[in-house]
C-alpha cells in the first residue's frame, strides 16, 4: 500500500498543494498569454466560472495517462510541464487550453511511482475532487459550457404557427464540440424583421424549419432569418475560417433568434473585414440594404438625375434606398405615413440621409400633388422611372400615376395588408410594368452577387457613407426572461416605431 492509501481524499495535502500551485500558474500564464481575456489572479474571483468537473474517472493509473479529455483533441500547452514529488510518486502536470472550447485544465501524469501497486481509491478520489473545484475554468466572455465542452444554447422557437405572443417560447439545449466541417457559432445581433413575424403567423411563403434536432420530442422551429454570429469553435476539417470570424447565414430560414448554433461551414458567409463595424450593422445588412440595392439596379437602368418614388420610406429598406440612390446620383421622392407627432423630425431625418423630397401619404392622395411632382421633376423633364411599394392599397395607384411611360413599379411588401388594384389604362396606354421582388429567392439564386453586395454595403458603412437604421436593441443574456424576448417580437407589429427591434446578445 502506498502512503496515500486509507487516507480520506482531503487528506492528500501534498497532491492538493501541487495541483493548486499549478492552477495558480495556469491562471497567471493565461493572463500573460491572453491579456484581452483580463483574467484576474484566481479563477473564482475573475469571471471564470467553475461549472463542474470535466475530469473523467482517472484511467488505469498507468505510467502514462492519468487524465484524458475528449475536448482536448486540439489543445495547446499554456504552462508546464513541471514535476512534483510526494509520497514517492512523481507527478508531472501540464496545463492546456483547448482550441475548440477554450476550456483550461490540468493534465497530470505519473512519471514515477513509488510502488508497483496501482494507487488507491483515496488517491483517485483526491484527483477528481481537486479537478472538480480547480481545473475547469470558463473564459470570462461568459460562455456557458458544460462538462466536456458542451455549449449551452437558448433559442426563441415555435412549436406551431400563430401570433408571436402565443407561440414563441424559450428553449435550452446543448451543443457538442464541433468536428469535421462543423462550426459552433455565437450570435451577436439578430434583427426582428416584419417577414419573421409573418413567417411565425404562417402567412409567409416559406415556412419555418421544424426539427427535433434541438432535443425536443415534438419538432420546433427557431425564429428569425437574419443576423451575425461569431465563430467560437471549428471542426478540424474547416478551412478558410477561424475562431473569432464573423459570419452571416448564406440562406434564409436558419433561425437566428438563438444564442448559439452549430452549422456546416458552407452555410456561413464570412465577413472578410469586420474592422470598424458593429454587430448591429453586419447583422442587418443582408436583407433590407440588399433589397433596396437590387430593386434600384435590376428593374430599370436609372440615369443620374432621374427619380424613383417609394412608400414606406422610413422603413429599413426605404432608408437604404434613399442612401444608395444618393450615392449613385438618383433622386428620391419619399412617402411616409402621416403622423400626429414627429412629422417634421422624420422629414428632416430622411433628408439628412439624402432624400430629395419627403411627403405624406395624405399629400400624395390630394389634388395638388400633381403640381408638386411637376415642380420637383423640373416640369417632368427628370422622369420618375421607378416606383417601390411596400405598403399596398390605393396609395400605389396614386404613385403609379406619376410614373413615366414604361416605368416599373416594384412591389416588395404589403404593410397595410391592402391589395393593389390597377387602373387598366396604366397598363395599356402607359405601359407601366408591375413587378415583384423577393430578396430570399434572389439571394439563393445569386450567392456570389450577394456576397459582393454585402461587402460593398459594409464598405460604405465603414466609410460612414451608409448609416444604420434607428434601432431599439433588446439585450439577450443567458438568463434573459422569455417574456422580455417575446414582447420585443410582438411589439414589432406596432406601427410608428422609433426603431427596428434587434436582439443584441450579451452574456450568453
Ligand atoms: N420582398 C423582399 O425581399 C423584402 C425584403 C425586405 C423587406 N421586405 C418588406 O419590406 C417592408 C419593410 O420592411 P423593413 O424591415 O424595412 O421594415 P421596418 O424597418 O420594420 O419598417 C416598417 C415600415 O412599415 C411601415 N408600416 C407599418 N405598418 C404599416 C401600415 N399598417 N401601413 C403602412 N405602412 C406601415 C412603417 O411605417 P410607420 O413608421 O409609419 O409605422 C415603416 O415604414 C416589409 O413589408 C417587409 O416584409 C421585403
């Protein structure tokens, strides 16, 4: 029997002292190696959370391996090895950090044993107990990682279609460390767009993706279609992407109202240069600015100085259209809903983005509007050759009357839920074309152009030439309550909002 035999686990002071010393060294080594982590002097005091034991049963106490860890497949040594002797045993301890999970632990190996017999149970228990309190550290970015590096994720999901307040619920699940071509990503910002609500209500052409892969017995679907996520771990087969990169999902329907996700590397479009950008800017680039961009370019070849007219001009798409048009030399006639308060401020706001004219829906439907248009367009010499409609109803007719012959009116939304009815004369005698545009379809069919478009808009954003929409951020931490998140989604249905709802992920 060794000197450790028959002693209770706590009575192995030499071993405890050795590994505790190693831990202190690990902490200071990490602090030095990763100053940005701002690790303080001891694990417990510093934002590191001890979240349980990742110390699997000590394997047969062979000369070589005492500790193994499945998450340790790609790791690097951050301190040691150093040796300590107690009761005739020599233990070599090395601390390592996993590249995939960010977990830190101490690997201890017997290099010399005093006795030929295997160490006792007391010795083994001492190892485990020590490990459970000292070696599983969490990075201070507040990731919740369980034993073996499983990421703890939360999703805002539905089990059936309906009103968001009735069907959305928060669901928690874990994500295993990625392998092969898989990535684990942490979401940074995900907007709440009108189409997301329509999808939950079941009135959108694409249905949410229901699955049982998130650990539920009945299928659920995660809400949201847009957002930006950071890669926090990558499988060994992933090429050209790395931890810390930001990406947006290539296709709609992934479900972006979630703290974390696992996806295939080819599902993510990496943002090549994230410098100078906020997550909220990257997280809102792929739907609204893209829609505005394509609609201004793909239906009519507007020449510099020519006009387009749009309703819903203060929407995300509308604001993007105003700014892009300004940069490309087109003029914009912008229609917003009349409101009791804040009308002058709204007009001023849109003009500051580059709007040439801002009018209310009531003005457009009034008798004097024709003269106003004439004056704006230099007596009609600067034709309005494009119309953009996201509202519907009679307003579209009133807009279409002012279009030049052979112009296009592109419908991309139906905020008023009113149908568009057209006077046949506009079709027959003026040859006005009525088209529709859907960015999801366009993006799926043009992945490369989408990437180029995203980079272009992000470059403009970085240069201060493209401003983000006003936002109403909702912070989503790991412990944020379901009600708060659901309320944010439901609130998006209200009109006259001061900003777009967006989940900004904090301590997840
Ligand atoms: N087809 C596509 O590919 C595509 C892509 C992106 C967006 N969209 C659509 O474009 C529209 C705007 O989206 P967004 O994300 O830019 O919106 P957003 O930023 O959330 O703004 C919503 C806009 O809708 C207006 N609005 C709300 N309720 C209205 C009502 N009952 N009648 C008239 N206007 C109303 C708001 O005006 P107030 O300030 O006056 O309330 C605001 O201008 C939505 O219909 C969306 O589905 C379509």
